[in-house]
C-alpha cells in the first residue's frame, strides 16, 4: 500500500525518537492512552510509522513554550513519518489535518515545522494539477523567453472602476504583461466587482483587438464559494484570462473548487504566509506548502523576491523558486510570482541565483513610481531582465538603458 511521508524539523525536551513515536500515534490510530479497539491488526494497517530520526544540535532555551526540560536541554532533530494512503484516500483537507493538524499542540514539542511532503505516484491520476501552469500562462500572455512583467493596482483600495481601467490602459500601452488587483480589494463600496471587470476588460479587449496582445488581469474573486463561482463566470463572460485567490483566507477546498473549473489561470496569493512560516521552528516551509496548492490546481503562486521589503532571506526565496520549478510527479510545474519591493535592480541577482526566466516578475511602486511614469517603468523592467540574461551588472545596464538608469537613480539607494 502506498504511503505519504512528511519531514519535520522538531525540538523536544524528550528523547527525539520517543517524541516522534508520540507524534505518529497521535496523528493516526493512537491517543494518550491505550484503548481496546487499537488492535495489532488495526495498527499494522493504519498506524503512522516513524521512518527516521536524525539528531541535530541540543540547545538550552526552548524555541516556543511547551514541556519544561528536567535536564535543561532541548534536542533538535529531523524526523520523517509516513502514513498509508488508506488513512485519508485522496481527501486534501484530511491529509492536511493529518500532516499539519493537532501535532502542533503536542506537549512533547517545543518546536515543530513541516518541511516537505512526499506524495505517491497514484496522486498524479487523482489531481490534474494546474490547468495552465508556466507554458499556459506564457501562451495566454504571448510572452516567451523572458519573465512575464507584472504590476499591482495601486493605491491598493480606493480607485473607482474607471480610474482602475485608465491605469490599465496606460500599462497595456506600455507593454505590461500582467496586472492584478491588490489582495485588499474584493468588491468595495466604490469599486463593485462586476463594474470593475467590465471597465477593465473593455480596455484590455480593445487593446487586444488593436495589437493582438491580451494583458492578463488577475481579478480578486476571494470570498464565499458561491460568490467566487459567480465572479469567476463574470470574468469568463468578458474574455478575461485570470482570477486571483487569497489562498490562506479561502482554504484548500474552495481553491480546488475554483481551479477545477479550468477556464482561467489561477493566481495564488499567499498573504498571511508569514504567520505560517516566519518562526524557524513553527509552521510549514514553502516546499511543502506549494505542493498542497499545486494539488489543488493553482497556476501561479507568490514566492517573495530577492532583496525584498519583508523579512524573508534571499536563500529562502531561491529555495521557493526552485520548489515551484521542480516538476511534481515528473510533470507539471507552477509559475513563481516574484514580488515585494521589486524593481529592475534585483533582476541581475535573481537571474544569477536561479538561472531561470520562468517567472512572473511583479513590481508595484517599481513601475508606477518610475520618475518618467508607468510606461518607462515597464520598459525599465524589460531592460533590466535583458541585461540580467546578457550578464550585465546594474551599473553596466544603467549605462546602456536610459529608462533603467532612471530606476537606479530613484530606487538604487533604497
């Protein structure tokens, strides 16, 4: 019988092997005390198994509150635990409850982080993955051999549908590939969702008729499932190509329901991600996180960015990009969305670290606050990525490209 294996980084005041056994029992057939129904036959079929325990360092202060160590020592380890697929079948919420549920409550741990999940081959036949993925998003936008260049409508909330459409018109004429609603904007008092779709798609469709290039706009459909389905259909009816979902707010089942419609590319926004991962010994790491959303069918997902405005390290961002680009089940990948304080100046280092242009490279202020205006902001991003692939430094690129040079003057010291 196939098994799913989860890898955890843990800290415990107890023997790590014993703590791992408690986790395995609590997250399968066991509880805190023996019960009559837990027979050897039942355990053989349904009990989780501790596959390995790799001891790491010992520290004197716990990472988070939990059991107090009698010896004053807290042991860290990498543990791998597996479950039979029979325990949950192909039910993503139950799978998540198993590998990422009450185990965080166990007194045995003063630190626990889910690092990765290994899924058996049969999942490939149960989960089709993204409807579009990297290749499909490139086809929809008509962009090959470079990153998709995108931006976010700013101010995040407060613009009317007409003002939003006017901004999109400027960006489309500048050559933008992708624009999205901010996650804070759903259907606000002065920007009802349907009105915004109509105004923006009028602009995008006219531009496509004139030039042959259709800008991908990710409308934020996040909400109750019925509302999301209605908003999804509104986008489809107006010829849109993308919808955005706030993954952590909406949840895995609602996201999968939307992805299963398979008519629009789904832009997965991970807002709230810091709450799930910022502590080094609590929550979930991105390699595991992105696999769950890939199973649900998301086509694009945020990964932060090099030299970003948030807390995440460059090493972590690079690991996240690599995780997205690693084919799942030997097949589909997902488009990494690079964002957070980005402008063209990070392009050379991003390319040096990742050696890929399979990215959606998002710059909000980096485009909209360009000294020469949004049009020059888009051009500067395109110039920056051409320079990065050509092996030019920021300074060398600034000497060649005037729009990028103005970006360096504006953002280079920040």
